[in-house]
């Protein structure tokens, strides 16, 4: 496939300046690089959720599945388990991954499901015109909180680390080259790869200046050190003025859920007979 053929001719309705464009182009470039290495893009599946980010499935010319709100991860998990030869990439919004689908995020990390999760974290519900999400900062003023939120955001990186995540990274839609490199590393990682992408919402929460003043790339960082990763993740709590580290915070090898599952002897169960037997015993 050529560069242009990876982008569809669907009308793009993202706002001018939206960070989703950079994520789309970064993913396009990564897929093209994989294709040049000999990987068939027919074996790649993109799953998206609901929200502005989800339109990426309309704009990317590969196998895709538009799922429902908060269920991006279980759909991606099912596809990967059904056909382990597929490379499954899940794109989710912060509403998808950190609110409605939070339990799925925790369990994907716990199980080490072999999928790549890219969270388009603009820290707002953009499609529904600007309500606060779990990563909006304290005091965020939006449609549902005109007086400002009264709750602090949580730190999703720490949550994934505590849940057993084996590849945990943070990137920004403002740094295209690094974003591409990290997405490539995430796809190459065997197991649950999670990238929290600080994505600009140009219309409802434009944090461009805030991020530019604080972002730095992790250096002299040991990705295999759990405690060091935890310390670096805690530097910025998605609130306040601390420096914001970007890069791969944590990476380790571990058996995948699919690998363990395929090692199991499958026992066929005739469910109907089993239920009849239970009912007969109760008569
Ligand atoms: Fe992008 Fe925000 Fe516009 Fe949605 S509302 S398309 S996230 S700029
Ligand atoms: Mg969002």
C-alpha cells in the first residue's frame, strides 16, 4: 500500500488544529514502515470507540471495527484471541478508556492481552462539546461544570503500572517523530502496550502552551525498573505545574493472556446437556 492509499477519501470532520490529525498521520507512517518491512497490512485491525478519536477508523484504510463507547478494549481483545496472527491496535478516547471502559483497561493490563492501546487523551469529551473527563484538571470549566470541577484527575499511567502493564508510555500529539517511534515500539511489544497520548483539543481544551512549557523527554531512565517508572510517572499528576515526562516509562516481558490460553487443553462442553442435567437433578 502506498502512503496516500492508507488514508481514505472520507470527508474529515475534525476541527482545524485538532491533535487527532497528528495521531492519524503518525499511525499511517508507522503502518507504512511495517508494510515496507514485509508485514501485510491485511493482518492489521484497528478498533476504535466512540468520540472524536473514533473517526480514525473512517480515515484509515485498513481493517477496522467501530465499537461502542468504553468497549474498545474488549472488542480488540476478542479479535486478538480469535486470531492471534493479527496485529490489533485499539484507539480510545479518555472517556472511553478512563471512564466507561476503565475496568477493561485494568483487566487488559492485568492479563497482558497482546494488543496496542492508543489513548487519544484530550482530557475532555470533545464530541459532546466539552464535558470534563477523569483526566481533566481540578477546576476545569466545561459544559457540565461551568463553575469548575471539584474533583482531581487520576493518573492513568500509575493505574496501568499497578494493574500489571508491561509497556507503558506517554506521548504528545505535538511531537510527531517521537509519537511515531513510540507507537512503533508499542506495536512491536508482545503483550499489552499502552500509550497515553496528550492530544490537543483545539476547540474545547487547547493546552498547547501549557504542554509546550512543561514537556520533556525521559533521559537516563531505566524502563525495566518498576520503582523508577513509578517515581517518574508521579512527577506530574495531570494537574498543576510539574514537568511532564514523555517516552517509555516501563517495559518488561511477560507471558501473554493469549499465549497462556492457547496452551490450555480445550474442553468442549455441551451446555444444553449440562443445563438439562442440573434441571433434571432438581426435579
Ligand atoms: Fe478535535 Fe476537539 Fe474538534 Fe473533537 S472537538 S475534533 S477533539 S478539536
Ligand atoms: Mg476525550
